[in-house]
C-alpha cells in the first residue's frame, strides 16, 4: 500500500479478476526432410534450422521444388501407326515437396520445415535425426512428421528415427508424433505386423499414432522441361515398332515393306510428345500418409476442436490407398492383445471416398491414453496452463495466490466444458482444481517453496464402436 503525505484525492485501481489462460496452438506440425535448397538470404542459411511457413508458395520460395525423378516411357508403334505404351512404376526418391502439397491440400496451415540437406545425399539414417535434434529447441511445434523415415534402407535404420520421435514427444510433453508404417505399400501378415510393432519400442507410446497404408495421390511426378528433349530432361522415351511375325510364304510381305517405309518417314515429334505426356499424367505419386493426416489434424482442430477425433474424415488429392484394407485386416491393426500397439487404417468406402478410419495412439490398450484426441487435449491444456501460470513464480505462497491460480484454471476449464471438450452435466462433474494448505500441500511444501496444484478432467472420448441392438416386439393391439 502506498504511503500518502500530502493532502489530496488519490485513485487506486484494485485488481479483482484472476489472470486468464492463453490457449496454445494445437496443430503446428514440423516436417523434417530433404529439400532442393534451404535459402532465405544466402545458400544454406536455413539448413537444419526450423523455419516457420504458412503456405505452399512460401515453401517453394525458401526450399525450392521437387526432385526430378528419372522416368521411363515405353512406346510401341505398330505398322498401322497406332501407339501403345506404359510408364515404368517408380516411387519418388525424396518426399518432402509432395508431402507438403498433401498437407496443404488437406487443410494444413502454419507449420515448421526443417531441411536436413539437398538432393545430393540420401543418407536418411544420418540426416533425419540431426533435424529432429534441432527441432527440440523450438517451443511452438505440436506435431512431428518425418515422411522420409520410410526411405530408411532397412528396419535397423528406421527404428532409431521413430524411437527418437517418441522420446522427444515424451521428454517435452507438448507434442505428438504422426508415424508412417515402413513398407506401407505391402500387404502385411501377422508376422510382419509383429515385426513392425517391435520397431516402436515400449516407451512413450501414448505420444504417437501410426497410419497405414500408403496413398496413391492425384499428384503427378515433376517434369524437368527442356524443348530439345521429349518430353523432359528427367524422362526417357523408349520406342519400338511392333511387326507381325514373318512367315515362309507371306503374301502380304510387299504390303508390310510399304508400311515400314512409310513408318520410317513419320518423324512427327509432337505425336510422341503428346502420347508420352498422356501416359505420364496417368502415373500418380505414391506417398506415406502422415502429411495428409497432419492436414486432417489441422482441419479438425480448426473446425471442431482438438477434442474431436481426427477420423471419419475424407482425404483430398487421394485416388485410393495402395492396399485395400477390409474389416478382417483392420481387426489385427486396431486391437493387438500382445503388444497393445494400435495402427490406424486409411480405408476406401463405396460412396464415401477415402477416409481416415482410426483414432488410436500406439498405446492402444491403455485405458487412459488410448485415443488421439484425449492425449492431444491434455497436451493443449497442460501447455496452456503451464505457460499462463508463470506469473505466480516467486509470488507469496499464501491463500491469495492459491485462490488466483484456482480461479484462473477453473475459468479456463469452464470454457472448455462449454465448448464440449469435457464430459459432465455440471462443471463439478467435468473437472476439479485443488490448491491449498492441507489439501495439496503441507507445511513442508511451503517451507521448500512448492505450490502444488491438482487438476482432474473428464475428457470426452470418441464413440469408436456404434452398436445397434435390434429385437422383435410382440404385437400388443
């Protein structure tokens, strides 16, 4: 209280409201991978530096375009001039650019990009952990996405990358990992699934979710155009003329010779170019699903809230999952009685399209942390309350401070309850906040400078199984 010595009228403002909780963002993914460049002002000034972007255009400006994968178009031409052909199947060598396109196509917004190198090196085992280590220093990201982890040469290279993702999420407690199943373009049997689950270890499983299978997207491979080449520098066109099998006495031999001569005179490159381009347009890029799922997380958080499961949601720019998952296959994915590590499926349904059809963490048998929205809701509330309680550090550890802290947290949780994040007919049923001597603290805690606050919440959980029970009813009139 101020000391007054001069007679006058003085005004004092008394603070009667508790501080408020400022809510943190929930869907700020960080993508780690190889890019064409990492340049803002000079070469490599963004290399291994987490950089915040907000659009695909900004990504292109800072990190460049996609890698020009070598493509081969095989064209056959019969003696009548008719063209047939195909393109050799291939997978993109570097995934980052295409994955960013999928992220923004599915509702993505602000995110971080960590470039771990250019297209000259593909040592994913060494480079990706370096980017992950740098990401640990950033506070804002809430999701970790490393699509290029599936490019690891073998299981032993893939395993340390995903386990490092889990460890960072567990250590920091403010982020969640979206993991791609390695070999997600293959049909797995029970033995393969056991081997896949072993790669994730046993620690921090509640901080991650895995998705299967890979997706055939509507994206086409990048073509490095060059007017002197048909149709581009990274495209090889192999042509051949299909001839009928010769016979000993072919009455049409003279006619065949005429067609061959006429065909040799046909040098119209435009026809070959158009045919090759048409075939390349039919070759779609196959990608792991994590980037598209990260976009779904962002879209669901924005439209409904982090407590809504990011599932039963359609995917944009997707032709189909490369493996058609049915109910029997998903039984083994969703519930695993041995390890408890659930894997979420992406499925195609008639009349509905391609949907994310799972919302479990890797801790799929854990009653507390089984579901993705429950874990991420707690992440958001824990981080928001933690940052908003900094004002109380070194404040008097007495009843006045305890009341302010309780009021601040209760007001915030009441708002979450009204929005539908917490279950209960009343706030008393939805949550509790305790802080006080004899309740959460004893005299020894006061002497040692500790102020213990206990918070309990009844988070809403997704209705994963809808059971409709039908029975006959006897006629009564």
